[in-house]
């Protein structure tokens, strides 16, 4: 049996043919995720939702040309962000991306950032029940911003971009999987957190019904052939399914973005975020740990002058890997918090001398910071770890032996390295196998 898996990511819309019999993702097609709408104020990040639908359809149709008898469409999608629909399920806004930063601006009529003002509307109990999810581009944050600026009509339907795409292609009402509803679900009841919405002044919205991972939402028809469509799951959860994460493991993902996570059988809030997992379980996690995105900032600085001179250093990352083989910082330190992150929002390079300001020392110092960050964030999950080994995934560990060595130095547990490159699509494949067997 073949299925089509689609990951609606923030950089690309990627799809693959999922072979449930062989357990392999057999072919990949992708399109760039549509660019943001032009001429918006600084910090605003909106995308035309219909462009996302069309780009997704294009990937699906290319894959169906290769697998015309596929039986299902499975989706994962970027979490956070929001899109508004009216009662006729027509768009009433652009897709406000999770990358949107408008909530960091002062609230109307004051100097307090709107994000901070929203947190003040919630009790500690509300915040805990919401999984301690509050980021600039989270759905509740963006809805609160719209409400404060008188741009949130009553009785509007908020959905994620994945929910909207699926509803459009299978002509069905939008529904949301709980893994997708970060910062919106009361994790103690499994329902929308209406009390938190009321406290934030967004209680009159019409929230979509929840969907399970095993229940089709509708059907997509392609040249007379019908495929069952399933609700989008969170891309983080899909990727962790793809590496076969168990509750006895600590996940450390080292890629463009980065996170540490552990599955818990019951709701066990810690000094971290908590999200819905599958089968009534939960995922304790710390996301937005500085990693590949910040390393790219360093690489861009080191190659800026050659680029300005018209010289392309095609093997820059290989040269960096070779430079870190010596494995010494020589006293240099590098905080990679160049973006708002779990470790802060002000990066820095310190203890510079004429001897240690080298490519090798700089990146070794960056790897030290990453490994220390993973250790600190793992302690936020639990002061008494229950995991028995690490599940380490993401391309950075394979690319940089110096980073791998630092992880083994800081963590005393055995390490299971995952070399799977298509973790998210593999997760969709495994979910399809479990729910159709």
C-alpha cells in the first residue's frame, strides 16, 4: 500500500511516496514555501494562504503521477501561526506565520510589550495547563494582538495553515489534531482552554473540532481516484515518530532549529513546554535551542568578504569541519543566542585573543555552547531524569564530530544516533502503518 506524505514546512513544502509495506519513503518532491506578503511593517510576517494551497497541490499531483494508486494523504505542518476563516469557511486574513514578531511591540496605549501583557492576563494555572507555550508567533499571541488592535471579528474561526490546506483540497470543514494545537489546548482536559481564551479577550471565537490521527477528514479526488485525507499533525511530533522515540529516551535534535524532548505517560509539567503526543500521552520539550541557524550566521560572517569579491567558497562547511578537528577553544567562548531562543536573545563572542580568534576555536566554542545548552535544557525537563539513553538526530551531529564528542562528554547515558534524513515524512509513514494495520 502506498500513501502520499506532505510536510508543510516553513522553508519548503515537501512530499514523498510512503510505502507502507517496505517502510520506505521512496521519492521526494518539494516546492519553496511561498514568500511573505511584501510591504508589511517590520516584524510582520504574513503569507497568502491560497499560494500555500496551490504549492501543496502541485507537490501532491507530481507525486500522484508516480504513485497513481496511493490510498491516503497524510500531513504534518508547521506549528504556531494562525489563519482566520469566516462562517462560510472563506479566508478572512492572510496566514500570520509563527515567524511573525509583532507581539514584541508595545501594546496599544502603553509601553509593555504585548506578549508580556498577554502573560499577565493568565494565572499560573492557566499557563501551566496551556503547556507553558507563549511565543511571539504562537496562535494565541497573534489572536490577542488582533483583538487588541480591533482586527478580530467576533465568531471567526481560527485555524492553522495545515488545517486550511487540507480543508481546501478535500472540501471539508477544517479540523485540528491536538498535536497541532500548541498553547491552545487545556492539557488537563484535552479540550480548548476556553477559560484562558476568555481571560485574553478572545473567547467568542468558533474553534474547530478536534480530529484523531486515524479518522479521515474527507477525500481528495485526482482524475477520478479518491484518497482519504487525514488531519495534519505537528511537524515536531512527526519527526520524533520518525526516529522511533520511546518514553525511556531523551531526544536531542541538532538541526536548523533544535530541541530536547521526552514522552511522558501522564501530564507532568516541568520547567519546560508540554505538548500533546499520541494515545493520550504528552511531550515535555524545550524548543528554540540555538543550533544550525546560528552557526549559519557565523559561516556567513566568515565568507562575507570572499562573497563581496565575487568568490564562492563552495566547501566552506567542510573547511569548518576540518578546522574543528583540533578540538580546542583556547579560551574563546561563543554564545549562539543570536535569535530569541531558550537560552536568551543576545549572542556574544568573548575572551578573544590574537591567538584564539580562529575558525576552529570559534566553532569549537560554539559547539561547547550547544552541548552545554542541551544539558541545561534536559534538566528543565526533569530534575530526576528517567530516560535510559539519548536519541540524537539531526544533520549537525553527523556533520561535526567535534559536536558529537561534546555530547558524549556531557551526558553519561548511551547514545543512539539516528541517521534518518527524512524524519518527518518517515514519521507520517509510521503513523499510517499504525493506524491502518
